[in-house]
C-alpha cells in the first residue's frame, strides 16, 4: 500500500471496535455511578479517568487509524503499532484503575452475585493469584513479545485476521498485567518498588536485545512486506532495521522513565518512614516520663476491664443505632459482609465480622476510634491508592458508623 493510499484508511473491524467501545462505555458508566454515590473525583480521580481514556484513544490510533494500514505495508509501521499497545495504551489503561468503576457499572445485586461467585471459586482465585505473580507476568510478556516476532508466527498473523487479533490481544493483555504488577494504581503491591525496577530493567534488556537482533540482522526476516517497503521507497532490510531501532531506542526510554518514577516513589516512601522514625525517637523522653503513670493507670483499670470486654472502645458522640442506618444508606453492604445489617453480604471487600477484635485498619494503622473515623471519611489518607472510595461520609456519620462497628465482637 502506497503512502497516498494509507491516509484514506480509517476505521476498524468488529473485534477492534468492540475492544475500543465496550470497555470505554463500561468504564464511563461505572465512573458516573461511583461519582454519583461518593462525590466527583472520589473513588477514582480525574487524573485516573484521563489516563484511562488516553489509553483508549491510543488503542484507537493503533487499531483504527491509517497506522493500521501502514502496519500492513511496513514492518516498521507494525512495530510502532505494537509499541503503542505495549508502552502507551496498556499502562494508561492500568493507571485508570478500571476495576472499581467497572464493578460500580453493575447493579448492586449483580455486584453481590459476582462477589459471592468469586468467593466460592477458591481454585480459580489460586490460579489467578499465580498468574499475576511478578515472575509469571514477566515470563508471559517476554514470551509474547519474542514469539510474535519470529518469522513464522508473524507471517501467519499477517495472513489470518483471527491470528492478528490474538497477536494484538496478547501484546496488550500481557503488557497490562505487567504494568499492573510493577505499578498498581490501587490496593496492595504485587511487587515492591525495588522488584518493579528489576522487572522493568529485565524487560528493557530483552526488548533491547530483540531490537538489536532485528537491526543487526544481515538478511530480512519478513518477505511479506516486500511490496509495501518498495512502495515506501525502502528495501526489506532497511524497513527491518528501522523497526529494530524503534524497538531498541524509544522503547528503552519509556522503560528507563518508568524505572526512574518507581525509584523516586521508593525514595519518597523511605523519606516518610525515616521522618516517622525521627518523630518516634523525639517522643522517647516523653514516653519515659509518663511510663510510671501508664503503669498506674493500667493497674487501676485492670479490674474494670476484666468485668467488660477487653476490646470495648468508646467513640465520642457516636451512636451505634444511627451508625447501622448510615451503613445501610451508604450501601456499605454491597462490598462488605457486615453482621446485623440486612442484605450486607458483599464480598468485594473483606468481611467486617469481629471488627472490634481487630488490631489494625487495612494493615496500616492501629484500630482505634480516631483512625477508624479517618478511614471511613478519607481512606486514602490511611492507605494511599486504596480501592475503597471516599463516600463523602460526614464526621458525625463516621462516628456513628465507628460506634456500630465496635459493637461487632
């Protein structure tokens, strides 16, 4: 296909259109439902929404613009298409934190049914957990990258539309898993920042090696592009060398930038930890000064504690009855199983059974009234990036909800 003909080719096939339109609509409906319930910008931020739709737009450029026609003609055009899927579309969609909005796009009953179904599939959860392990994700992404650039599979993908779609799905899917593993937008990390940097470095090296092999090869590997290269004024080998340079240099810059971002985030986290340790050291004299008073207070209250529950906590101005009503009105039971709340059997989040017995909130801070109220009102201040949305709960409502949760022995 000549350069003049390429610019007339816009649009995509049914599979590509489904890949573009359905996730975008699903995500948009979920964001609308989530923001209607929790408040605009809560649960997922404006930046995350922007990142997701940049990813969708990049998919459109890769699959439904003249670039797709150019990729049919030139191997270097095909390489640009692959790099957009792997290095732009996949990480942007991941940064959009799509899981929570897509769950919220479902009716509450469907969310609960899905959570119950997933909770009962222990074997499936184990398989998913293993498949998302950093080493497995790295191996899968590397295998997909190298396999589809071997001449025989590449030629088959060019000739068969179904194989071509599978090729693109494998690039995008394994890349999305890779970026979710090394830099998850929400929840707990599957890999530490240090491990993420190692994974990115490994991917950079193997991708650079593939680019170098393509660029330094003495003979062309992909004769199917002979006519297209000739129409663009290139030889087959020049087209392949250009693709190798693209794979080697621009892609490496993206991986270096991602590793640098992780490194800076790692350093900031360590700085916060050191600052907290410094604050703790400064408080040691005060702790020593009140140690005697603390022991005396413990001895004075020991008998009183023995007569009540050892985990009783008093929430100032909190009312457990109002808290039960607030939990119902905010729909907390669609994500959590909460004893004493009718219909609160959600399994998206952890069960709140025996909450009063727990020592930690989200595994981050001690379970005390002040921190629980903060967790209910602004969960991101306790665990940045948590999937739990800010629901717009007022301070008074949070006190009532906390009072109710502390009745769950």
